[in-house]
């Protein structure tokens, strides 16, 4: 694929997230190469590509779990390079990792409360926990159950609910549908769309490229650690290169 320089949909304000010339290496392997992307407030942006394209590495570098070799990450106009993930949560940058990362020996309720550990507004925390339970009734039914005994889909619900308790301004989602039954995939994407419609900015990494492009405002296509294509998601959905490489056309 040849690189694209298509501009983002909204360029009228400072991006909430701006990644500039980012490179990340594992030993001698450069996993991400001079990557540029940005998200504006309220956007849902998808990041798609083949396995090993650098999607998860990009998310980890953004949220402070990996140190970039070079480049810059700006959140709300300020550099966050070198800050740990725990400090970024307090600023509103929250990630749901691939594999969910829940606390398996804690209950559902305890996991949700861990998402709010930096907050002091106790009454609103209780209201937000109830909101998560309304969104995911199965979690409420089992709120005292150990998280490690849940199904994969229920664990994904819990991971997303815990992230929402942190009151994110920017939510990074890494493969939320991986390994889930189709009915559960539908539920997870429904929640992602609903969260975005409520004003939370979302960067979605997803192997299900068709679903990711259908629901996104814009998208980036990664190929061997570089941005190969970018632009409005609907345009990429109809792009013959994208269809051939990622949509099975």
C-alpha cells in the first residue's frame, strides 16, 4: 500500500491526542516507524492492520507502557512522553488492554471500584457503578463473583466497565472483540458506539476491520509499523486496497 496524506475530518481545534513521528523498537526490531496520527475531541478512530503491524505497540507507547525510541505524544496539547500509565489515568487517558487485564481474584464489584481508585466523589462513584450495571446486567447479577470465574465476554464487559469508572476523556481499546462469541461481539461494539456518542474520544484497535470501519469516524491502516492509508472510515471501507487486504474482498 502506498502512504496517504489525507487530512482528519476536524482540523479546527487542537487535537486531543497527537502522535508525531513516533518510532518504537524491540531490541533490533523497529515495530513502529515514524508514525503520525491524531484524534480530535469526540471522535471514534479505528486503527486496523494485520497481526504484527504495530497496533498494540502504538497503544502501549501512547499510554506509557512502552518507551518510544523517538517522536512525541501530545495529550490535550501537552507532551506526555515518559509519563507512566498510572499518571495518565488521572489526566483522563485510559486503556483497556488486549486480554482484559482484570483482577481475577477480586470480585466484579471490587474490580469496578479499582477503576475509580483516583476519584474522591463517592456518591458519583456509586452512581457510575450502577450505570455500568445497567449497561451490563449480567455483571450486576454476579457482582460478588470472582472475576476469574467469568466467561471471556463477561470479562471484557468488566474490563470496559472498570475503564469507564476512571472517567476517561480518551479511551484506548485493544482488540475488544477478540475470542468472543458473535452475540457478545455485537454487545461490545454497541457499548463502544454508545460511549463515543456520549462524548468520550475512542481509539479502537480491532482485528474485525469491517466492523471497526463501519462504526468509526476516521481510520488509520498500519502496515509493517507505518501508516499506509488514513482518512474517513467510510472511504476506507470502500477502498479496493483495504477490501483486498483486510475485508476478504
